[in-house]
C-alpha cells in the first residue's frame, strides 16, 4: 500500500495516534507528536533546484491558474497574457514587496501613480516619438517580421580551405539552441553544395542589424530558409490611440511605453508638495505598452507589461553619481535575493561603448539565466539630467532645484533602477521550480519565498466528516483570512493534499487532527521545503506564521 493511501484505513483515535508520533514541538506543548505523514521528512531526499524548460513552465502556469494566454477562446492574441487566481496574487505580492522595500521603509522615496496617456508632447521631448524604435526585417516570402537584433547570422567556413560557402541565420536563444539550429542549417547547405561531411569552423554569430547589403543578399531567412530578408529599418514601438471624438492627426496620443516619463513630468509637483530634499526618489508601479515586433519567450517580452521604477534625484557632478549608482545596485540585488531568486542564476552586465545610451553616465543590468538563455532582468542606470533638461526645453517650465545649503540652483541628475514585474515573476517561478523524492515518489514543487507565495497556508481538517475537526479548522481558517490569503482543503488523503499545496508553492500546511480537539494539543504545521512538522498551540498559530512570513 502506498504511504499516501494509508490514511484511508485510519479512523478516530487510531488516526490520531498515527498522526502524532514524531513531530517536534513549539510553544507550550512538550510531548512529541506528528501528523499522518510526518515520516515523509525522514524519507525525503535532498531537493534539487533545476532550471526547467519553458514548456514545463508554461504548462504549470496554465494548469495551476498562474498565467493564461489572453483571449484564449478566440485563439489567443500574440504578446498578451492574463494572470489567473494564483498569478494575480503572486504579481500583487511582488509589487507589494517592492513598494514596501523601496518606498514605505525609506524616508527618501515617495510614490506617484501617473496616467497611462500623457500629453503627446511628452514623447516628443523625451525622444520617444523620433527615436523609440527597434530595427526590423521582413521575410519577403513568408511575410513574417523579425527584430533585426534578435536574429543572428554566421558565415559557414570550411575548416580545410577557409573558404566561405554561405551563411546560416538563427533566432536568438541560449548558446546550445543557437548552435544546434545553425548546425542543422549548415548540414543542409553543405549537402546542397555536394560538400556533405566537410568540416567547418566554429560559428561566429553577429546580429543581422550589422549585415551589409552584400551579406543580406546571401543570408537565409529563419522562416523560408532562403535569402528573402529585407534590409533592417526602424519600427516605432509606441501604440497610437486617439483622444476625443474627432478622428484626425490633431488628436493622436500614445499609450506610454515606459513609466519613467510620468515621474519626470511630475518632478516639480512632488518637490513642492512632499517637502523632500535632494537626494530623494520618486517611485511608480504601472502598466506600459510596446508594440514589440516579435513578442516571445512567454511573459519575458510581451506587448503589455508592468514596470516598477524609481527615479532617484541627486546633485550633479562626475564624482557624485558613482556612489549612488553602486548603492542602488547593491540594494537591488539584495531585494531580488530576498524574494527567493537563485543567486547562482544571477549575473551582472555592464553596458559600455555603443551599448550605453547617449545620455547615460553608466548602466548595469542584473541578468538572470532563464531557460532560453541569460537575459536582462533589471537595469540600474545613471541617466544624468537628460530627461529633466528635455522636459524643461519642451514645456518651457523650469525643472530645476535650489539647494538651501550650497545656495546653488541646478537641474538634478538621477539614478534609475528599473524592474519589470512580469520578468521578475518569471524569474521567481524559474528559481522556485524544484523536485525531490519522498518515499520513492518524485515530487515537483515551487519553493516560493513565504513573503510572496500566492497562498500563505492551507488549512486541513484530518477528516471532513467529523464536525469537531471541521469546526475547529474553519475557525483557524477564518482568523487567518483576516491577515493572509489562505486556502481550505478537506478532500482526499492528507498526503495528496500536501502534494497539491506543494505544487502551487504553499509554504505551510496546517492540519487539525484528533489531538487538536481532544487533548488541546494544538495543530501541526508542515513546512513545504523540508516536509518537517511542528506542533503549535492554537493561540500561537498566527504569531508563528507572522514570524515566518513577515519576519516579525
């Protein structure tokens, strides 16, 4: 008989005896007790944090109500996603944690919530109207469109003679996938030229945006396999809309492509109403929209997304910004780790030369190794005073600051830590994905940090047909509801209920058994990661969870 099925044969005091043999105790309870499957802690093999493939992530997210394709009943809509019951909670918890860390717990940062649609001149001044674009190429045969900086080409060069016999072209991905796709194309190319079996040099990938016209005449399209790509051209990423009843060029507006400009255009309002003095920051969480040429990799690159940004204003000077920039880099990494991101999957990418925006003093990305490769997760930029200067010129309103101590007037510079909610949610899910083995059975589960777990705890009466068990469990459940998002599960074997909770990342399972109601022995609280259980008195349940979830 499988261990998870053994609970079916237990009843009454016999079940209670089985359920209280081995647990550790906290609070006032001193004798050893355990719930029905406490021995899973002794049977557990060490969990393995793995990097899942994207198919596993997408399947799990849909199956468990984390993320759905948008408009799925109408066959979806590329680049848009809906968050389900668990996803909505996860996303809210991420935003709440960010706001608490960078706004509520700091005296030098305040928040705003600006409109999604600004006066169109905002985007003229910021440079978005003229320069917010990505390089695009079209496949003339298939009519598919690609971002030119997300497809890569390489010459195919014979190892023996150094002769170039053609090109391969692949879409951006991790190194292994790109090389695999390129080898497949190279094999077909050599076969077509009667050179089957010839050895070739290692691929030297470059972005298609760097290709010359002569090279483009030979580079195959990833869609058709033939040289049918157009030359790269710019494509503006802003979504147009219209404001008012008339339909003409005079009422064109744009959905904001970033949240930062809503902060800059409110600089004077915040400065005058909040009594802040430089250095100080303005934070915002909000939706942004970009008409991506090729949205891809699930929620990593979508057309509607949410950003969490701070514009931290500092005095000018080349000797001033480096210290602030480094401090925001350190604080940002610490925050991400506190949410449960795996440090072994995180890295740094320092922008230099052409990779740096023309107005930026510096920019460093925190990267993350997603299943599709290492990509930017968060950027920390020293933006100078470019934005406030542009809006000063565009609006005719002075956006400067008078320093009471130095008696100087200047346009402040700023440090911008910018983080996408959706990308962070994906990184958290990838970090949390784990598997182990308990009693010979494989267990897949999500190791969400308790502070951001969508469901903090699930309350389980040992048997659903015993009124005393159910009544006590409901009382605990309703008290916890006043503080946390918790779940109720009274159906199935206790082991099966544990597994259901594990798969969606519930940190704690609270079981009400016969010892709870007959011996006043409290409940058992099972830890998701270790599967260990402790016996906790009823009046200590909320303080116990508060310490584990909130840290106090």
